[in-house]
């Protein structure tokens, strides 16, 4: 008589282990089959439809001598006293007071970046090309002027842009902009200098606004040639994905819509990219610096900076808003300042022809105050600029 072996019992852990081995084996088999299919030759008489799309390519440019950057010393007691006095910390920035009572908000909500224009005017010959990016482009007045400044191209004309934009904005829209950008004087073209090649990116997520920007760009022929203005309908945040924005015509040119704002029933899914992904995918120049990066996304500016990756390693100048809404409510201004300091940037509160240093100048007010204000940062590799 032959005795049969007893059946063996397995624990739950052992069963999961065997199942994992089986799944790995099946996955390896599928990979092998995929590789085999890719290696098979396609008959010459078979037609294949190829869909062209922009392929993300990582830039090769990085700031020179990043390991030899000057270290920023902490503000002295006297320097802090001057900053406190000029910004009026003690007059209206106390805990519990509305943010608009704080003089920081009044003095820095609408800067004029005259220092940036002076730099480009004085250092024009040292640059062979230009790359600018405006995140939250809105009506495009600032972006057009930045393109004019960076490329010395009279085709980027605010008056011509205004004629295109103004007829397309919905009734009731604030045509002048929150900081009267429409009426700000534009950069004076340097008559003795040539037009410089380059690209200015105008990134806007609100569908109706993006459509107005795109149509105006095409009508003026700014999307062609060696100096281009490129409009992209997209949101920029810390990660890739999609986000819904309202398609309501009344939102065209509006300045309060942002990620997280309910779009009601009239919604459209808009692509969302990290800044790293956007630059890899859309910025043509891979071997030159990003000269100007402007961020104005109604409370989600820190998310944009957090998702910048290596983009900051090739960016010379940054402007962004600090706010009391959006994700800024979860962060303090010094969170962004310390992040950028680690990347080699020195940052300042930005006003009209006036700057107050933030980097290594921490004040207790910054631990609690949030409000509409603006910050300008320059990379310390730009020694002429930072002086």
C-alpha cells in the first residue's frame, strides 16, 4: 500500500509571498513580449500615422561658479532697525490686525521693477539672447513689456497690444489691471542696439483669457520669427496633472481666479505642469539662462517655486507675489526666502524704486503676517546686477 503525502498548509504571509513572485514573473514575461514586438520589423508598405507633440528635454545650462557664490551675511541690528522703520512693522503688522493695515502691503503690492529695466539697458551687449516666463500672464501687459525689454524689439508694443486686447475683454473687466499695468510706460527701445533673438512665455490657465491672449498674439504676428511671444493655456503648480477652470466669458481678463476656486457648471480641464515640466517641454532654448521669471498665481506662488526643480539653477531674476490666500496661508514668507537662498538667490521686498532685503534679515513679523505684497530675487552669480 502506497501512502500519500499529507497536504501542506501555508501561512497567509507565505501565500502573499508566492503571489508576489507569480506577479513579478508575469510582469517580466510581458516586458519580454513588448521588447520582442518592438524589435520586429514593420513592413515597408505599412503606413503609420505619426502625431507630433512637444517632447520634454532637460536644459544643459546652469549658472557658472555656483560653488563660489558669495555668502549673504545676516542683517545687522542697525540694518534691521532701518528696515523696521521704513516698512513700518510696528504700526500695523500686529497679530490679529487685517493684513491690509500692514505698511508692507501698501508699499510692495505694485512694484515698478525699474532696477530690472536699468540692468537690461546697461548690460545689453553682454547678452546674446533672452528667455522670459510669465506665470499667470493675465492680460499680458507686463509680459509684452518684458519681451520688449529683453529682446529690444519694437514689435512688442503695449499700445498695439492694448488695441487688440481691449476689444476682446468682457464688459465690466478691469482693463487697466490691478496695478494699472495698462497705463505704465513701456521700455524705451535702444536705438543703437539690434533686435535680440529670444522667447517670452505667457502662461495663463483661465480658458477665456488664454484665448484672448492667443488670438491677439497671432493677429500681431508675435508668434513668428526669431523673437517670439508664446501663449500656453496651462496652470503651473508643484506637480503635473489637470485642474478645472471656468469657461464663463465673464472671467476673461479676471485677476482673482486661481487653482482651487470653484468653476461652477462651466468647467474645462486645463493641463497643469510643474515649472520643471513646463520649461523642459515648452522653452526652446536649452543652453541659455532664463533671464526673467515672473510668478503671479493668486496665492499658489510657493507651489510654483517648490516645483521648479533645476529651473532655478538657470534663472537669473525672479518676481513673485506673497499673499494671504491660496496655499500661502500654510506657509510663511521666509519659507520661500530660505528655499531660494539655498539655491543662490538674494531676495527683497520690492516697491517703487526701492528694495528691502529679506534674505538673512528675519523679523518676528514674518512669523505671522500674510498679505498681498511682492518679492524680487536675483541670483548671486549675477554680480553686476546684484550690486
